[in-house]
C-alpha cells in the first residue's frame, strides 16, 4: 500500500492528454490539440522565462511517406496567456502556416518528383533546413495580439530516416537521438528552426515525438485490470508494477511553442491548488478555422472569414475524461470564461469516480467535488511566475509525480509549491497517475492514495532545452515498430 499523508494538500490537480476528446475534432486531426505544457525556466543569460509548448495532430505516423504530416494552412494555431481567475485571454500568439500543398516555389522546389524530402533540385540527404535536397519547406508567421513579430520562419522537416534526415538519427541504430541539454547540443534541423526574435520571444515549430505516455487503451476499456489491479485490490495502492502498455509510443505529433520573458507577462493574484495565494498567469491553446469553406469542382477552394474556434485545450483530461458526450463539442467551441456556467457540473460530479467504484468496489467521492471545480473552472493551466526555474525531466531532483514525489519549488514568498502539477505542466510529469490519485484521494486529501496506470516513463528522452519535446521518431525505425530492428 502506497499512501502518503500530506499537510500540503488542500486540493489536487488532474491533467492528461487529449488525443481524442470530442466527436467533431476527431474528424479534423490537423486541428486536434493533444497536450499543452507550461513551466518556468531560465535562459543562459539568467533571464527568467515562461516556456509554453503545444502538440497537435495525434498519432502522427513517423513513416507516413510520401507527404508526411504538415500544419494546416487554413488554420490559426494560438497560444493564450490568460487571467488565471476568469480565464479571459490577455495575450494571444497566433501561428499561421504557409501552403500545405504548393505547386511551385517558394514552398516546393520541384513539382516533377514524387519526393517531398531527399530530392528538390538535388538528390541526397538534407544537410540544412530548406536546402536543395528538401523539396517541400513550410514556413510560418507569428503574430502577438495583432502585431506581427516574426515572418518566413522555417518549420523543421519530418524525421524521414537516417538516409534522408541524418542529423536527427544515430548512424548505427537509425533511431532518433534526443536529450539535448543545451541549444548547441540540439540536432542541426531543430537548432536551425529555433528563432530568437527581436521582441524577446523565442519560437519553434515542427514535428516532435509525442511526449505523452499512458495506457489509455486499457483505461477506456472499462478500466482493464492491467492498469489498476495488478497488485491486489485498488484500495491497497495500485498501478506501480509497470505492466501497462504505452498507447502512444512510437508516434509523433506536430508541435509549436514559444519562450516568453516573465517580465513581459501580466502578474495576477489567484488562489491555486496547493498554494494559498499565488501570482502568475493562466495558459491555454486553441485552433481556429474559417467559418465558411467552399470547394467548387475543378476550381480553387474559397475560404471566408471570420475564423471560428474548433478546438481548445489546457488541462486536457477535463474534456476527455470529465465532460460528458453532450458537452464535448460545445467545450471546444467555447472560451474558458464560460466554464463556470457550462461545464462546472462535470468537475463537481466526476463520472470517472463512478466507473472506478463500479469496477473495483471502491467508495471514492462522486459528487460535490469542490476540489476539482476549484482546479478546472476556468480550465486554464495556472503557472506561478514568482518561482525560480523548475526542474525538468533529466534534472537532479525531478520526480514524475511532482509534489507527491517531493518535487517542489519555492514561490516568491518562500512557500514550497509543486514544481509540476498543479503548478503548470512539465514534460515527463506523470499526468495519469496524478489524475487517478486526485480522484482517489479527494475531496479532503487528508491522506493521499497513489493510483496509477502502470506506465511510468516516456519511450523517448526529452530535451532539457527549448524545444523540450523530444526529437521526432524516424519513419523506418522507431519504438512502436519493434519488428524494425537496428541495422
């Protein structure tokens, strides 16, 4: 039995991935957000920054040639800096991408070849992003609250494989190399597509490894026993023996992110989980598309404004696991400012607790969960910006269970608060274990019953520098396709 008493606990936060959260966005993978990460770090200069990274396009197959996944050119991918109390968007960073299907330059060098990568005006491995061997190159503009702060910024290429994109991969195994500890240690393609803009913002966009890990397939099979009951009864503390199966291993995502100096952020007081009074911001992501798209036969597609939001994401387990089918699509079309009136009931009365009780005979509290409402309404990731830089995966003292594992950081008043949940989200935070633990332990949290899904690590090593998301898996050789052995 793994039970921890904690004087710190006043509430607990739940986060998880959102790869398939609602019926309509499931039909639009290029606009389907999967994860939002937000945490405090420090530049080599000593400047304190907020890192925000967002993943989209779930289950991107690394070997999906000949085209490979591209950002949609008719979508606006947005990062919002929000009021942590009301959810109102205060700063908005919009990523707009160039044509996904150009017929000529500058996006396509050679329309007379079958290859997007490996042949443009030359044949061979890509050495530099956008070189003569990279036939297709996507670019983007970055707009902050209506003002353009970056343009013609190159998107990193996909990891086609060791013969086409060698800088991503180990020449001996053919698999992606990751775990860079500094910008200088990044692979050439990633390093070339990290931009430091005159505004003080740093930015990146391109394919990355899917950093979420969980046995989601078993979770949604009515809580298959392999995730929760390998060690006995649920009440004895479960999910710790590693028999779960990571349903996301070997897949990539499309990914975009920014680094913002904390000095450029608003400072808003809020009461957060595990901190009596914090100061900082909220973070969420959204994707919007034109309200009208006309596809006349044999003619160019016509798209008309205004843009309408088709997906949003902050603490992703909220829509995926807490919001009922009746509200899922509405959630994606709405703003966090409406959460109190439209979606609070799902946090107050979590169905997942009912399901666990039914399957395992437990008696977890299923109604009046004010602790969950306090975390999720409005649904933004709250980040305390008064702390120093938090530990990231690979740093000494990092713990995947955040505060449950003793991984805390001092805020501006000297209080120890979580380094990860519920204070932002880092790569490597075990979101499912924290989620299940919160459901099992609330609403009083007088004791903490640690419950997990038996998947305790990602299948790729994260970077310890921006972008923190790991190197994308190679098409011919990745952890998903075990039949593809090292050459």
